[in-house]
C-alpha cells in the first residue's frame, strides 16, 4: 500500500516525465536523496533497479593492477581466461 507521500512522489515524477532534477526541486532535497527515495518507492512496488553490467577489464588494466599490487598474477590470468 502506498502512502500519500509515495503517491505524491510518483505523481511528480510522472508529471515531469521522469526528470529527477524536477523531483529533486519538488522535494527540496539533494539529487542523491531524491534518487534514494525514488528507488525506495520502486522497491516498494516491486520494481528493482537492474544491477549495472560489469565492464570487461583489458589486458593493460590487468597488468597495471598487478603492478600496483591490487591483484595477483594468478587472479589476472584467471580474469583473462574468463574473457
């Protein structure tokens, strides 16, 4: 069940054609706060945001990570085999 606040948030979002900046202004909060409230509303109605797709790491980036000590050679080789 949606609260009056939830319905107002959804009404403003739809009226502004999905403009998060407009929602931010209406709520009088920062963009991250407006985004968090909207995400909470989506979760409440059963719509979860898709997880961002993992971006593949290139060979050079893998070598740089090994050089910086952020991963082992074995981890880098494993990542190369996955791609």
